[in-house]
C-alpha cells in the first residue's frame, strides 16, 4: 500500500500543485533561521514585528508529526477599472487573487488525509525558507522561491498534519545556478532593494512590501524611473528573470470595476460601506484594500488616456 507522501503527490498532481513533507522537528530550525537574521540586523525591527508569525510555535495541531509545504501555480491577473469614460487595465502580481486555489488545495489534502484517518491544519510559517529547505524550491537572487515548472509565479502554503513523516526532505539552502552570472533583477529593481553585497534583499524597501504597508507611495519611490509596474505588488524583478520567461504569457482575465466602484476605491470608502458585489470582488485583497487608493490614483495618472 502506498504511503502518505505518495498519496499526497498523487492527489495534488492533477491540479498542477507540488508538495514536500518534512518532520515537525524541523519547525525549530525554520524559526531559528529567522531569529538569526533578526539578531544579525538583516531584518529590521518593523519587518520582524509584521512577520511575527514566522516565529510562532505550533498551536493549531499539537499532535502534528509532519509539515506539508505546497506550491500552487499562479498567473498574473489583469483587472480593469472604468474611469471617466475610459477603461484602465491593471495587472496584479501573481499570488494575490489566490483564495480559491488555497481553498481547493486544502480541500484536496483534507479529504485524502481524513480518509486515511489523519487530521490537517493550515498554518503560517516562513514559507520560502521551508520550501527551499524541503527541496520544493530554490532561491533566486531576488529572494523569491522558484519552483520547477512554475518559476516564481507560485503561491506557497503549509499545513500541519498528524500523519507520520515518511519523507523528511531537508536540504541546505540552494540558490539557482541561473543567478550566478545574472544581474537582471539587481539592475531592474525600482527601489534598489536587491543589492550586490549581501544575498538577503532589503525587503523593507521592496515595492511589493510598500504596496501592502504604506498608506501612500513614498516620494522617494515615485522619483525612481518606471517605478509603477503593477496595480498590486511588484513584478519588475520577476518579469526580467530568464527563468520566468515561459510563464509571463500566463495572464488570467480578472474582474472589471465600474466607474462607481473605481470612484469609491479612489475616495477610500470604508470596507463596510462598499456594496456587497464590490466587496466580493476584492475579498482576496481585503487586507490591502485600505492602501489601494494610492495605487489606483497612480495607475490613472501614469496611464492617462
């Protein structure tokens, strides 16, 4: 009879997902990798406070024996905003409109594991570290996780399970060979968060991070040439990466927003006062909704028709 690890691979393969398992005993090592960066001053205080969940212990499933790390392929999502008689197309970086994919992956794994007599619980961890150490991915020079067949256009999610760990995949951190002589992401980062003298980027300067945490785009960012490249997130380092070239054409037609909806976003209408249909459209990006007005305003000004 096939083991649990084989069954996991079997049930997720038709959906295009990939997965690895590691022992729950690896959790402390994953956490320590983050603590070490904090101690060395390589992750500033603000980042460590925002990403505190990286250091959380297992509270979701105390009897867990394994961690499952799953990669879901993700496409660029093209949205449309109607404004003053014109339609403004806008691209969201991969990984933002992904709730349906995450739900499906959890459902597939839960059904299989429950049928085998095991439990599962979704968790938040240092996902890129876990993916690279498990062999599911490799690091790029831009610190993104690259999964074979997906590039960096993927979404990582992790689960605890009380199923035994039959395959404790655990490797040293590996960077892609492609990165050894390539500096395209370094040259094209609009905020210069990718630097030459250290492997870890300055994530606090990353435009994707600023898009999710700043109420307005900082002036020093706007002064950079061609800084605007995505309505949500940043795709500059990903779009110039040779490894991602096969996946750039994968664009999902996303939702369109009426002029009324665009106006409400621009005027920072509170979430509760948005119409139900509009909230449903934005549910995947609910957490960054308060910051969308600045990006939408920039989109309209920069791509003015």
